[in-house]
């Protein structure tokens, strides 16, 4: 990231439904990367954010850490797409002004990141409000394994993420607010519903006569991969006649409502081919592309039909490394020629 100031502006739209967007723009976002700035800004907003800043500043610090995790993972998942989750020129907050697939992904991933960071801090003993989750200790087993140790308290992390991020819609037909709430919950479900049972063997000479097991969160990369799949299959929705529920339109069966794990969106995404300040697009000029594939990083797709230019570069790298006793590694230097392709 270019500066702390870029982060201050960055996640400004991550938690705000449409009915308070103007206020958020005026005072800044609680999801900035500096907890001191988060709490200074939150005084003008009130509600759960301000209450948490006053009573649980250590939780707010983990909120900031979760947002950092989310943006880093977003940039990994979108690295081969026309819009690559860049923070340059305030791209991401402009993208988040519209209820597109990209906005749904960033909101859900941020919610997952906050849950993850709070839960992780809990397990490391950094937070006084929580301890191990022992709720599964009394489950019966088959005699070959039992629950033991410290289960990660995902329920606590989920509750704190919801308190900070979820702002209930204030109007009956607030479709933007309901979409935001749905995607926030979907992000947290991508962590909470996919905990893994991790076991250790006990017994003479590792005989594994007994196993003790604990529940752990999946890796955050797994969470990102799962939400990226949800992004690819996201539902375009509208508000139902009751003014409360969201219903799918167009490419999905209208009778089949999106589940709690599906991402939903309202607006079609722009092409991101050309620079557009309003849409948050930086265009794809000079982006790297691959002429030998048909995926999103192919030169045909990435360059939007404008063509590309190719050139070769020579890079120096270590090779034929050997370990010398004791104790160093000696390598030779080899040259390698790479073909580089960039969009016109």
C-alpha cells in the first residue's frame, strides 16, 4: 500500500449500507488500518462501533488486522483479472460504491477476515474477553478419540465481526442494506462452517491408541478460494414484494433463493477495460498477460481485444546450489531468458 492515508480511505465503503453512505464519506471508515483513527472517526457515528472503541479497543485492533488480511487475499484471488483489487487511485472504494460481484466479494472477504483475526487473537491469548471454546467437549466419541485442548472460538469471532460490521437496514425496501448484510454473513459462514478437526496420536511408540482432537479454522487461503467460487456463481437479485427478502433474477431459477453461503449482487460489473474514475477502473494498459491460455489472464481477455506487445528479458538467479559442511549453501549464478507480454 502506498501510505497509511491510502488505507484510511480504502475500506470506507466496506460496512456502510446506502442509507448512511454520505455520513461515512464525510467522517471516514471505522475499517481503517489504524485503530486510533477508527475510534476517532467512530465518535461521529455512534452505535456498536463507537461502543466497541470505548470498551474493547483491543477488538478494534483485530478488526483492522482482519481488513488487512482481506485486502491482501483479495489481491491474490484477483491477480489475474482485469480488476485486481488494487488500492491505487482509490480504486477499491469507488468499486464499492456499486453493488457488483466485486463489491460482494470484498464485503464478504472482509467479514471473514475480521472473524478470522478476532478468533486467532482469542486462541493466542491476546484477548481477555474470550478463552477456548469447550462447547464440543461433551460430544460422545467412538472410544478411539476424544475432544481435548483448545478449540478456536469461532462463535466469539463471528459475534464480534457481526457487531462491528452488520448494520441492519432501517427501511423496508433497503435492498442495498440487505445485500450487504447477506454478503457479510456469507463471508463469516465461509469460516465458521468449514472448521477442521485436527488430531494428535497418543500411545506407546506412537501407536495412536488414543487420539485427541480440536477444531481449527481453515487456512485463510482456503476461505479466499471458497469465496472466489461463490463470486463466480453469484446471484443477481432484487427485492421481493414483501420489501424484506431478496430474490434471484435472470440466470437463476426464480423459485430457488440464494443460500446463506451464496454471494448476491445488484449491479452488473463494468468491463474494467478502460480507465474510469467513476467505476474505479484503472484499465488494463501495460498489464501482464498470457498468450497461451484462455483464462482471465489471457491476452485476448486481459487486453480487451487491443492486442499486446512482447519482449524478452534476461534474469539472473541462483542455481546448482550445494550444502557445504558446516554450515553454508554455495550457489552458482545462472541466466534465464523470459518472454514478457503486456497489453496495448
